[in-house]
């Protein structure tokens, strides 16, 4: 068996095209969606990520409001900027690029982003709505994973989903999304982590296995149920280049479908960030009736 490759680039392109259409429709109704990005410090990777997000905004017609701050910026100054952007009518979404300098409390900053402008979906109120199944926005990577499954015709209803990793960015919100009633969900979900006894026992029964550990090739071929869908969230830099959390070559021989690294989950994260921004902007769109 050779697994079917789930092409995140092409699926993300589909979503971006849909977002561009939605942006056009909103502009016809008097709303020009705007995303404010905040970058603090000189972290090279963060600069690359933010450039990519700003270009993605431009490609679909979302206005990018970029705010670049020195690494010495105080927490108080950053909070003041967030409060100002929260009042700015042209800004519908706010994204604070992580990591922040060590002297700034990331939790306090994320909590300060107004829930109604939380493009990342990380505010506690929005995370709570994900758990309740009443969310407008959610963390972009879990949303992207759900879309990958749906648009690849991978059945989730009744499926055993095993998520390896319990971060607030991926593992926990993905579990909350997948357990809800509705399309792309209605699954039985297990979340595994460093305290899990006998990880192999859990992964081998997964119809859908999501690896979000942050450790290169942590998921090996024997850990995968034959025919399972494998979603690899990991991005690990090695001497051989970027690799995922899954031993890709071994998994190809066992899985039924698999995401590559790069080109799998990564493109979906930015696509769903754009989708979140449009959803937030649509809250202020006047009725066409």
C-alpha cells in the first residue's frame, strides 16, 4: 500500500479563492476587511512568518495593518497598542506574532486582544466557545486540519481520532472541534501526551492520527493503523532539511492518506487565518435585506 498524499497547498489555494470572493462581497456591502499584525523584536523566523501572512492578505484583498516594534518595547506599550487597534474601525482582526521577548507575558497579551478581533482564536473566550461548539473563530491550525479532512473526503463521523500533543495551539482545540456534532467532526477523540502510558496502544487504533509533538519522526510506521489518515503538524529543522513528526517514508507504506512536510498542514494555517479575519469582519457587515 502507498498512501494517498493530501495536498495542503492545493486545498489552501481553494480556500484562499473562496476568501477572496467573500472579501469582494463584503466590500460591496461597505466593509473592507483589515488584519493588524504586531511583530515585536528581531526574531528572523517571525519576520518570515509575518511577511507571508501580509502577502496572503494582499492576495485576497484583505488590508494589512502592520505594526513592528523594537525588542525593548515594554509590556505596557504593547498593551496600549492592542487597545488602540481594538478601537480602530478599519481593523477587524488582530494577530500578535509569537514568541514575544522574555520580559513580556504572552498570556497577558493574548488575553488583551478583544475576542471580537481575535484572528488567531487564542483568547480564552474564543477557546471556550470552541469547547462549547458555538465559536465564530478558532485557532487556525486545528481549523485547517479539519478542512484537510473534509476536503479530502476522509470520514470523521464515528472515527477514532488520536491527537498526539496537548498544546493550546493545536492539540486541545483540535480535540474540541473534532468531538462536536456536525460536518468534519462527530469523532471519538483521544489526546495523548508525555504522561500517556503505552502510546503505541492508542496510535495503532486511530482511524485518524494527528501528530503535533514537535519532535522529528516521533511517529514510526509500526505505530500507524493500516489505512489510517495521518496528519503531520510537525515542522522540525534537521541537517536533512524540514521534516515532520512522522517518519514519512515509513508511514507511506502503511497509511491510507498522509500530509507531507512541508506542503501539508502549513499552508492551511495561513488560509484559515484569512478565513477567521473575514468571519470577524462579517460581524460588522450591514444587511443586504
